[in-house]
C-alpha cells in the first residue's frame, strides 16, 4: 500500500496531463496555427487508470475530459476541464481530486488561460496562467515569462495534438511543439510510430501509435517509454496509454465517450 500511496502522492495529475500527448533529429515542426476539425463542444471522454506492480492491474483512478464553449476577452473559446481522481475505495490511503482547466481560441487553438487546482492528500496547490499571444508572454503568480509563438499548456496541447494530420508523416518521424508548465518552456515532440490494431473493452481499433517525449520526474524516467494509441479516424481520441513508472506500470484505457464530432470508424 505504501508503494500505491507514493504513486499517487505527486503524479496522478501528471498522468492526467501527459496521457493524451499525442503531453518533449530531424524534427518536423508542428508549431504553426492549425484549425480544429477533431472535436466539438459537449464532448466527454472518460478513462480508467490501472496500476500494475505484481502482475495484477488495480483500478487506481479515473480521468475525465469535457469540452464546452464560452466567451473570454471577447473571443469564442473552448473551455476544457480535465479531472483526475483516485478510486474512492483507496481514498483512505491517499485521496486525489485534481482539476485542470484550459481556455483556448476556437479559431487557432491558442491558449488564453490555464488553471490547475491540485488536491492530493495534504498537498494543495492553485495555479493560474494567462497567455498573451500578442506579446508572447505567460503571466503567473511567479512573474511574467517570455514564450514562443503558438506555445501550449498541458491541456490545450492535448486537443492541438488531436488535430495533427498524421497521414503526412512516415513511421519514425518526430513532430515538435512547445509547452509552458511550472514557469518553464519545454521543447517537446511526438514520435510517430505508424499504424496498427489493438483490442480494448470496446473491441478492436485501427490506431495510430505514438511515443511522446516525457519530462523526467518523480514517477516517469523521461524519454520515450510511454506509448499512446489513438483512433485512426478524424476524432483521434486515445484508446490506450501504457508506460512503466518508477515502481510498476500504468495502463490507461478508454471507458466511455459521448458527443464525439465523428463516428468512431476506427472501431472494427
């Protein structure tokens, strides 16, 4: 149980952030503005996080992502809420209730505001970032930071990545982007591994296989050890994420989806 507690003490919130990074040569730069064609308002996707340390997968928690539209600074914006929580049956060991929010333009998917509310045991943290796309700056409670054009936050980048046209790449290509997190800019990439078929709760999917470059931290070693499989259809929703961690492994599986923009034609 101590190992389980240590796993969620810091980073179920990080799992929430990186699980959809579909989020760090030659690189194929994907830093230009791209329009949204992969998702729509009122979409909701739910995942179960499984933890495996002795060959048995334990239902360790849930991650959900929901999308709506609002007005901000006279702009039409997408408001995406990502929430991560431990399985209630394990709350007596260590309770996690994290909430991430991102507001980004509907026209170019550029972030305007990011909010992170961490509630992990006795550890609490509230963070807000305001992005100024005209001055290429990010304003936090720690100061004002210069950022590159088209920089993303850890939620907006998930939806940005869903709009990448992977058909223009070949297996082995790397797709670069930049992300602002913890008052720093990270230059990251997605390694496109090609296409294959996997079997999940829903059945067999035709999928795109990706390996994001992870930040080294308390749970992940960094590098390309995580694998993400996203539907090979216009939705590009992740159906499975797998990664070794400091102790054991993690598997994140798609459990429910609603109001997707397109039929899930990747399901065989």
